């Protein structure tokens, strides 16, 4: 689903109005039309001859490339009275990819803007850096697989081992839960498509747990691998780079050994330069160790299934990203600490991010999470269910609209703590200028809460303040915890209640006990009547 006019209007309003005068006083003139680099005529000596032709009807200057060939070879420019229509774009060169082909080698051999049609089959250990305008379109059953298939095992005592070629990383980023202390290592071992728990020393290898010895270059497991498919993820990414206007569609991308913060499908170069205007649509992205998808500028993530990745489903930064119509579920199998950076999504340093129409469920971490310097975020018509810590969490960021989302059974965790600091359906933490309306929040640990934590200064040199929070016209069903309210760190004063324009109005509450204290304000728990008396109509 492409961005709607409704979204464009929202973005224009944020930039200063849909008719702000930026464009209407500037004239746009036709540009020279360049033939596609794959065109054989590009080698013709006449390619560089350019004629200026003056149209008596249009009184405009236009450019026509003369190729020194028969008229049929001319690009189809159409002249019309009163102006010039744009040239009909040349079709993309198409290349068919078969199982066993080297996709990156084919990318090198073909010009930018090639469409690669990937036939059904498994393509192992392939990593692709696209050129500008390239498309990678998968037939049903086309799988990019970043794992080596292990078939030769030997037994010694209680363990089976296989020789591999695995290079340790210089650093391993992340914080692990106590039950999965080796989560930061990027390689995973799969038996029949199920990832095993990695352990940090050989003595702890047991059924369901495996060990990789980098020195001996051997994998050890404690179950008989006979009659099973055993795979070790090794390739760091499937598609990565900073080229513009790339399309990835219809593929299954699985079992890549990307580290924490890196995507199996990654819209950045190795130096961190962001790509522009990728379309990532209708893919299945699963069982990759780090992120499933990492954004670039203007990336559209549309209609994908992002399932069971080791750290995060979708994340990253950049401007004008759209995440629309995806299912994102059961991420963080590797066991990263979710309050560090794990779960469904984590976005940082984004501008004009739109997240809508997604079904986000059963993630070991927040469902939708913007954390750190995100500005002009829109969360619209998402459905979140059974995510740890929060359905939607907007943290130490700015200017957001959170509207028309269905939030169910979110905010619980393995910590067994129920205070709003630890979880809620919707949390606004240390963020300014956020409007929350039209949401339905049901049976979460807590409902909709704002928090003022004690945090370091922003990169702008200013504090992260909970201010201008406007929570209105939501429906909140709560049988326990806090249905609505604001909390502050104990070391701070009461400005968050008294002078920062944080307000709740017009919300409907369905409470388990009409006399219980479901509301938090000025460091106290309040009944509904007391809450109303604190000017929350």
C-alpha cells in the first residue's frame, strides 16, 4: 500500500502547510532525457550530439537526443501544442535468476536499473549490494538463505560435531537476558528450522543447546543430527547498501547472521550511508539473528511478514519512512534484554515516520517503539497484542500522533512487575508535543500513561520533557493497574503536573471496580471522582 493523500497532507502540515508556497512560485523545465545505460546505442558515436529545437507552438526549449540511427531508434518524445510530455520510460532490462546462480555476480555484470526475476528455489549464502534502480522480484518459493547446510558429523561421547568456517566478529553488541547469555553472537544453529539456544562454553552443550568453537572451527550439539536438517547461519546480510530506488518483493529472507542493530535486509552501506526510496513489499523475513529489516531514507515497508527474528523485526532511522500493513510477530528469540533494544521494532533518529495498519503481536519486547530523537511520528490504525512492556512506546522524542490503534493485552513481562514504569498499553516517556486519541486500550498492565524519567540531556543540549501531552477521546478498559495518569522520577519536582500542559479529556473508562484508584497524578493514586476533580474532564 503506497502512501495515501491523507498521509501526504499530514506531512505537508508538519512542514508548514500543503500549499506553503514552496513549489508554486517555481517553474519546472524539461530535463535532457538520457537513454538507459544498457542500450546498445549508447556506444554509437552520435550519442553525444544534442540538437536544440525551438517549438513554434510551445515557445519552449526542449532537448532531443539524436542517436545517428534510423528514426525508429529515436526515444519516443511526444510534442503537443502548448508543451512537452515526458518521454515514455524505457522498460527495465530483465534477468532471470536460477537456483545455483551467483546473484551478486549478476548484479555486477548488469547495468543499474535491472530487474532480477528470481525463480523458486533456495539460494544459499548469497549477499547482494544492489545498484541504483535494481529490482529483485521473487517467484513464489524463492528463498535467500544465509545458512550453510551441515551434513558431515562425527560423534565423540555425548556430542556430535561438524567442521565449519566461521569468523568471529571483533565486537559483539548487545545486552542479554540471564537465561540466554550468548545472545550477542550472530551465528545461529537451526535443526529443522528451529533455532537452538547457543551457549558460551562446551560444557553447557546439551539437548536444545549448542556451542561453536572458533579456534577448532567446529560446531557441537548434543542430539543425533541423523535424519534432520541442520543449518548454521553465516552470511551477514541478504541485501544491503545505499543505492537509491531499489525494490525487493516476493522473497523469503531467512537465517542470516546479522548482529544486533544490523538488518538481514539493511538500507545502509557499510559506512552507514542511508539508501533512498527502497520498496520492500510482500516478503517473508524470518529467523535472522539481528533485525529483519533496517530502514533507510524514504523506505516503504509494505505487506511483509516479519517473524521470529533474533533481536528486532523492524528498526533503524532516517527520514520519511513508511511501515504499512505488515505482520510482525514473535521476535527476539535470541534473548536480548528488551529494555535495552529488542522486540518488534525500535526506531531512532527518524523524521516523518509513518507506522500504520500493522498487526504486531507476541514479541518479547515493545510492539512499536520510537526511542531517541524521533520527530513527527504517526502511529495510525495498528493492532498490537501481547507484546512485552508496551503496545506503543514513544520515548525521549518529539511531535507524535498516536491515533485509532487497537491495543490489547500489552505491557506484561517476565519481570512480574505491574507499575506503569515497567509496562502499559501506550507509554509516552520524556517526550513533548504528543497527541493520543481514538485508541482502544484493553486489558493491558496499565492503560495510557505519561512518564517523566531522569535522563541525560539530548544531543540538542536540552532536557527530555514530558510536556504538551494531549490524551483525549480514547476508550480504556482496565481491571487492574493504572488506567490513565502521569508519573515522575522521585528526584524531580512537580512541574510535569503543574506547568507543562499535560492533560487528559473526553476519555471513556471501563473499570473493574468503580471505587478503586485507577489513576495516577501528583505522586498519588486517585479514584475516578478524584481524577475528575483534578481537571481531567
